[in-house]
C-alpha cells in the first residue's frame, strides 16, 4: 500500500487527513475553517493562535503530529487536549437516602425542562402503535381500554371487582376514586371484559348455568325459605335478624371455613365499607351490620394480603363470600373456568360458600354520605348509628336508635351507581343463600336457601335461630319483578338467558354505541 493510496471508505476522519490535504494547511471538511478562509477554533478545541507549544487542532499542523478532532460537541470530561484518556472516577451511590421524586427545585419529576417553542411534547396515545408498526388490532382483541371505555368511563361500573380478580397479569388495581384502573401493561387477554357483569358477562345466562332452568322466574327456585332472627344480645348491632353473621360464626366454629370475606368500616372515613377477612366468630360479630357502598370484594381475593390471619396454606384455604348479587355472579363465572387468575387465583378457588344480600341498588360512598347526607341534609357521618333501605325508604338512625331521616330512596338517585339500573337480580340467583329484609317483619331476616351447600350452612345455624316459614313470598316476588322491569328499560342489549354467556365487545358496541378499538382513537 503506497502513501498516496486512497483511504478506505469507512476510515475515521482523522486517518483520512493526508488524502484531503491540499498543502495549504487546511483540507476539505475541516470544521475549524471558516467560509472566509480564516481559522476559528471551536469551544474546547486548542486554537492556532501562534503559540508554538499549542497544536492548531487541525490534525495537519507544522508540528507534524496528528490530533483527534472534535465533532463540534463538548469536550469529554475525561479526555485532555491531546486526546489522552485520564483517570476515570465513579460517584459512590448514596446510602440510606430515598430517590428524589420531587424533582429539581420542587418541579414535578415528569416535567419537561425548556421544551422548544411551539413543540408539543405530550405523551403520545396508544394510536402511535399502529403508526410505528403498521399493525391493526383485530376487532375481537379486547383490552382493558375497551372495558374502561364501555363501562368505567360511561359511569356503568358497579364496583364488584370482578375485572381485578380476572386479570391473569395483575394489571388492574383500584384507584383513589374506588374504580378499577390499569396499573401496568395490559396483555389484551379479554378476561376483564368477559367477566364484567356490565360488560361481557351475560349475567342472566350465568343464573341459568348456576341454578338450573327455573332460576330465571320470580324469586328463583329455592330449596326452602324462612323468616329468621338471632336471639343473642349482639343482634342489636346487626342488620335485621343478624342471620348472615350467625351463619358465618357457625361455619367458622365448625371449621367449615377458614375465613369470611365481609365488609368493615374504614378507619379513616365513617360509614365507608372496606373488605375484611374475618377469621374468628368474634370478628364477624364486631363487623355485623350493613353498608351501602361496594367494597370491590372480588378485587380483594389476593390471599397473600390475608396470609397473616390464616392458619392453613393459602391453596388449602376455604372462604365464605358475602356480597351483592353482581359479585356472586362474578365469582361463579370465574370459578367455572380453569384459567389462572394471577394473584387472585388462590382466593377465587377458596370461595366455597356464597351469601347474596338482597339488593335493588348500591351507592357511591362520597355522593351518598358526603353530598346527600352531610352537605344537603346536614347529617354528619359521625352521628350515624345505622343506615337502612327498607320499604322504598332511606332510613338513617343515630347511635341511640332515634330516626334522623326517613325519606323516599328515589330522592337519593343521584348517589346510586348507574350500572345498578341494568341489574335484574334482586335476590341473588347464583348464590348458595340469599338474605335480606323484604318479606319478613321487623327484626327478622328473609332467608332463601338455593343450593345443597347453602342447606349445609343453614342446618349448622338453624338450632340457634328463632325462625318460621317465610312470611311474605309475594313481597319478594313483587320487588324482583319491579327490579327486572327496570332492568329491561335500562338494558341496551337483549335480555336472553339462552344466549351465549359472553358478549363480544363488537356486539356490545353496536348496541350501546361505544367505540370499537378505542386505543386507535388514543383513548
């Protein structure tokens, strides 16, 4: 290879300098040469000020030494003027100090600093996926975003927590507004949609699968029905006859269950219900009574959360679930399949007894307690001793049992969950036992036994109850018929117990007018 041979095409610029030298001391492409022919060193690059001890930085000066040239950026911190690498030092990580998530000078950590004028730096929506990959999502591919669009954002969520329980990747959590939200990447498995009683689950078909052909008429096809009450002193704090608490205490005492998922009052917000796993009869009695807001019970079936209270391995635990009819529909559907439900798997499989509470509607806690009672009617949550919805009335009592309010429940319509209007399941068709106040006189509970498992629980409890045949079947049937009529008026889809159990999102979108593939619209 001769001295004047062309350098290889991929040679570094500093190795090609002789080939570009025209003998004038500068060469084509030299970034230190101005258009007028004068030399102007870049910041941080040694200049040609005539100092014999200073290299001109062009790479072909009189000193005859080839130098690395700057690409116009800042000088590397560990490289000296001759291009030699200096000592490398590392900063020791701080110990015992949390990451500064507040940002510099109090700015939010996600705030962009000095963005170019006129440039929109908002995080792109999901639609960028198609732009980047040229991949269209099939209409049958259902994501959490579809559930969010059609149910949560549309105000139809009934806060049962079924979507949280169904997610195999544990991607769904509960937000500060007590609504489901995505907490990590959605895999598009569609299970949250499929099992949602206001989304993909045709709940009337679930009744039929659970209870048989006759469970779509009147008050269902119960094995037997009673009006019953507890005679123990603790019943004073219970709702109506205290039968739910009695059944749970007897199941625990007989070691039929290891725990009961019930509601307890929040430590921070009076009359706000939260999920609680009672593992002793005493805990059941301490939490006797009803609340009128959902706890997203099925979103609290992660038994790891309750492991400190259980004396058995989590995969061997047996649990009773007390919930609204929609929650019982959800757990029944989940249990019908052998899919893995992530962190909720053990809890879903552990539920062996289900008790439904008669329900025509439930309420948003903040709208009921905060707006309707505290703000509009001046009733402080701390002054409330008992809440009840009975005979079409909202009844509020103080701690001494005196009535603070008796008013038509329709006056509280704005506080009710919108999705409850679509429910035709007043009596909990899919449950082992149904308990409520309708159909029995004061201080008694109406009990409907629907399954053999429910009969086992009743027979354990019956010796300690004061009970007789159900007093007014017509009252239950009448309210069930009213509830179903209201659902038919509210449902945008056909009510069909013989149709497939799961409703495709595209079919729902056709009937409800919601967006298909909302992620492509940057939902």
